[in-house]
C-alpha cells in the first residue's frame, strides 16, 4: 500500500527534539516505569490502568466526510461523519500539544503479514506504555525494512488531550477520528489502548476490499496437512478456546485478510481478555504474559505484584497484549493457504439452534451478516432473560463499507475455493438458559474436529424445520440424540415456541439490510417467517 505525504505540522512534530524513535522493548519498559505510567508485575509484564475508559468508546468514533470517501462509507451510528474543517483544527491542536511534551514516542511497523498486501504504518504516542502496546500488537520491522519504511497511515494518540465538543465538533472530550484522505487516525481523551488496534482494523476493512481481499474478524489456524480453518464468533462463544488446538498451528487470534493467495494475519500480536485467566484453562495465554507484555486494568497484589485475574473491580474487560511469538504453536510468517473449513460460533441461550449444522453458501452469507449470539440473564443490568444480539459480520463496529459488500465477497470466495461452512452452537441444549444445560465442551471439540478433518463432508443430514439447517445425523464422539435440539427438550411445544421466537428475531434483524440481501434472506434464513 502506497505511502502518502504528511502535513507540514506532522513533519515538524516527527523531527522534534522530544521524539523517541523506535525504542526497544527494554527501553520502553524503563520509560514506562520512570514516568510512573505503570508498574512491573511478578511475571515481568507491565501493568497500566486506563482510568475512566476501560473499553472502546463507539459513540466517540468518527470518519471524516471527504470527497473521495463520501459515497463509499456506510454512514450511520457506527460510522459517524465529521467535517474536514473540524478534523483539521483538532489535528493541529493535538500536534501542537504533543510538540510541547518532554517526550513523544514513535513506532514504525506494518499491518498485514503478507508482504504483497501489508500496510506500513507509524504510531505516535504521548504514553510510553501505549507505544509498547503498539510495538507488540502490530508487525515489527527488521532493520532493512525500517530503512525503507514509508508510512501509509499514521496513528496520533494523545490521551490527556481533551476535546471541547462545542468547539471541536465531537460528542465528548474523547475522539477517535479516521481521515482516509489524510491517512491519519487521531485519538484523544481516552487511555484505552485498544482504540489504536481497532482503528487500524477499521482502516483495513475499508482498504483491503479494493484489492479483492476480504478482511475478517476471526481467528485462524492451520493443520499438519496445511488445511486452513477460520473461527468467527462473538465474545463468550468459545472462539479462543476452540482455535487454540495443540494439533494445529495458530495463524492469528483476531484479525485476518483472505486474499487471492490465501489467509494472512493483519496483526503481529494478540490482545487477549484475561478475566478469570488460569494456566489450566488457557496455558498459551497465561505463559505469554511475561517481560514486554502489557496488562491493562488487571488488579495486582500490592506486595508481590502478582496479577489477580479473578478481580473485576476495575473492569470485566481486563486485557493482555503480547507479540504472537510469545506463543509456541504458531506458523511463521502468519500466512497460509485458502480456508478449507469455516466455523461460525454462536452461544444460543434459547437452546434451539443445532450444536452443529452444515451451511449452504447462501446460509453462510446470511449467518455472516447476522452474527448472532446471546446475552445472558444477569450479565447486564436489566437483562432478566436471554436476549438475542447480532453483530454484522461478527464485527459491526469496524465496518466502514456496507455490510453486504463483505458478505458478497465471502460468498464469492466460498464458491471459488469450495470452503465448507458450519454453524456451531456452543450454547444451551435441552432447554433455554436456566432450564437446559450448556453444551459439553468435549462434544463441541469432537464436532469441530470432525468438521476440520472432513468427516462431515458427505455425512447424512436431516433438515431443521424452523431454521432450514442441515444437521448431521451422526458425529463421532457425540451421542446422536444431542445433535437434534428438538429431541433434547422434554416439552416439544415449548421447543417449537422458543425456536419460532428466535427465528422471528433473526428475520427482524435481517430487515435492516438492503434489497441486495433479499435473495440471501430468502435462501439462507429461517424457513419460518
């Protein structure tokens, strides 16, 4: 991806005496500690707190309304417009603010492990720990790559700079603004480091489709025979657990591109949730948290500096950032061939979706656009029974283009490469949440393994009469009666009622898509209208 010329103000900042260029991990850790931005934990990781904002601020995210992008962006509550004038004024204010700092930190790296499609980027940070985060999450250049590095996008992050909504055209003191013409992401008013990672993912979601590359919010791994699998799923569906397979090597855990050559990781690191983390449950993540890693909002024992991963007093959204090389079972570089198997994960608390079903291309496009899972009773204030939640393409906050663009690309690639697609329900069986039971992990693992090994390609199936899904009659290691949800409920009328309730929620959600998606809805959605 081509570099662009920087503004004079940005050039002046980068040439300033206060700029610390491309510091090593040990030097950044020293800076973090000397500047009192964080503390060292017992494992050697740095722990920082993000204060008021412990997660993303979607209502404070904007895209600059520019001539070249105005007709392409899917404007709305996710992609909010802001004027060029407002952006330019705020940009210059932030630059001037950073010029007056004693130290400003710059990292140069890449997004995209495939050299043919990677984007050179630079990250300018007010905080040393944010620069350490960028160093671990993006792809690090070698010495030769650094010499020839010309940035195609720049992140400018100034957490302590607060916007004035009345003057700056923002909604609050916080702002995350992307200018595709200036090739700049401007961030202020928030210390949450994840804004940098997800902003670049949003940028790649805009730019990659121009090169016939499908950007995807998923994890990916590769088997011993070179077979590639993708795992899509929202929080709580088991994506991390199921993609971390000792018999398969990890390509990446969160963001990927599917190019004409195959799959590649967009990132150079992992940003794992660590609430409730134990070595027994997730040894790869636990052991990756060592010197150079960054812990966000994790509570520590005051004396020993040992992390307490059970403590959610700061936030449920505790995080660990570390380079992908901290995990042993990876493929290097983070690229592989075309996917053989695609797994859509959902945790259906209504207890009516099959534990595994084979999807046609149209069904794959439908469930990709739907991005369904459930919120559970008790997880949020006011949620007293399971609620259906939908996140378009399993990543709606990060899609600048109309969602059907991504779904059409997925359908085309499924056709071209004969990928097998499965919907896997890791949620409830035998009744809804509170009545039935959570699907046994051992059963889910057996079903996923059978899908990955091609054992379900030609298996006999029975069609679900509510959702139109093809359910395998037999899966090795799973009792046959578990496979058909209707048979697991003691009250068939209750099942029928609950299944139709969820089907109507699917249909209602799908109504928001354009007429382009009508055929997908007809062929891929529930058969109950």
